[in-house]
C-alpha cells in the first residue's frame, strides 16, 4: 500500500520517515479537498450570478436579526438588486462603530455566527483596521480557497505533489486581547495554526517560535541556513512578497557565513538567540562539507539566477503582492 502513496519525485534530503509520512498524508488530503472544491466551482461557475445571489441572500437571512441587519432591513431584501438599492457602497469607517461594539464583547452586532477574532490589517493605506472573522469564514477560506489554490498548484507544478520540503517564511504573530476577551491580531497563517504541518518545512519548528526580541535578520539567517542544507528544496513560500525579497537580500550579504555554518554544522555566534534554541538547532546540523563546497562555487559565480543554482529542483516561489 505504501508504494501507491509514494510520489515519483525528488525527495528533500532533510526528511525523516516521520516527516515523509506526514507530507504524503497532507498531499493526499489536500488533493482530495482541492479536487472537491474544483468540482463545486465548476458546477456553479456557469450560473455565477445566481450562485452569488443565493450566497448573498443566505448571508442576509443569517444576519437579519443582528443590530446591523435590523438597521438595514436585511429581513425584507429578496434579491441582489434590492440589496444594491437599499444598502450604500461603504468604506471601513461605515462599520467602525460596529466593530468597536464587537471589541467590547457585544454579540449579534454584524453577525450571528461565532466570532473567531478581529483580524488586523497591515495599515499600509492608513490606520490599522479590524475585520471581524467568524469561524465559518475561516473554514470556507480553507475549503473553498486554499484547497482550490492547492489543486491548481498540483496540476501546474507537478513537483509539489512529492516529497520536497518548503522554505516557509513566517513568524508567530503577536496577539492582544480586548477587555472583553476578544482576540485581536493578524489573520494570516501562523506556525501555531497546525504544528504538524511544520514537518513540511525546511526550517525547524523552534525557529518559528523564537522570542519577538530576536533580530529579524537573525531569524531569516536561520531559515536560510536550513534551506541551504537541502539541495532538493521544492518551494519558497511567504504570505507577502516583501519577505521573499528580504530573505534574498540577507542571502546576498551573508552567504559566506551561511556556507561556513553548513560546512562545520553550527550556528554563527553572531546570530543572537537563546542558548536552548541554539543547542537544539546545532543538534540538527551535521557537518556538510560537500554541500558547502557546492554552495561556495555557486555563490562565487554571482547572485544572478542563484535560487535555481543552489536549489536546482525548485518548483516555484509562492507569495502574494
């Protein structure tokens, strides 16, 4: 039965049997979820307007008895056209007072559904905005969004169905809690969402949970150190494109130190992290003389095309702008 699971692709050199089994299981699960989402989309796409109107009316019925729904007559709206006539085109400021009520712990303000958190925006276009996120939203985002994207990846980038690890650039966000107990913070994926999935990444789990006081470039250095050990790395992934740019800037500036660490199997003393995490990382870093020699040759040729030269089986860079 194992042979039927095995992917005829290149395997990351840093995999263990446990991490391989987890990756194969995740790929199988995501392939099933993604193909199911694709079939649902293909069924509804030819009747796109009708499907969108049904979804709209379902949302309005679900939330007709909220404070916002009563104020805007959701219970009486019978079509998308009626909704457009009765509800204004809005900006965040229109909802801000309602969000403040949610933050204070008031229920049934904008939605009758259980609240997961108030997700914060980056604030690049002005002040930080807080977006109410329900548990149903989070589920739909995964089953109808992420799963569908994954189905596309498996279809277009065939190597993603195999046993190559991913350099996943992310960190554990800092959350706060309102006086009423509402969680507030970034709503993007984080390491604590599912610790089992960390087995799919080239970076050891402890790096993702380093204290926030650790310098950002030191964290990126550690991501790179473990990624460079894996000649068969398959994907570089980040929630935002600027992080991909930053990590390649660190690579361009610090590659001699990184190659030296790969060679000797250690973490440069200039990387300031707690002793416990340093000891844990060093245990995962056997000397890699042959790999270090290969990296040194490629870096001395310059940075142009460096990703595909140090990771010759790289499938894609996955990020958003």
